[in-house]
C-alpha cells in the first residue's frame, strides 16, 4: 500500500484550476461569476444556515407539534 504525504504536493499558480461557485437563484442555478456587482456583494455577505444551532434553544419555547 502506498502512503501519500499531501504536504509534499506543491502546485505552481499556473498549474491550478479555478473553481467556479454556483448558487440557486429564483429556482435555478447560476454561477456567481455572472452576477452583477450588487448581487455578488449580497452573495458574499450571506451567512450559512446551521440547523443544529437553530434547534439548540427550542426547549425554552412552548411549541406543540400540529
């Protein structure tokens, strides 16, 4: 079995490939690179939703399942 040491792998900048980021907008997916300046700014200021953080304090609320 061969062991790979990832610290030994070095890439020059010209060997790297850019990564294209896509996001869902109004029901379909679009690359962020095609957004206008305002939409790009809004996209990069978004905060990711974390469900585990959202349900941490639910015990203090009296919520009944319907």
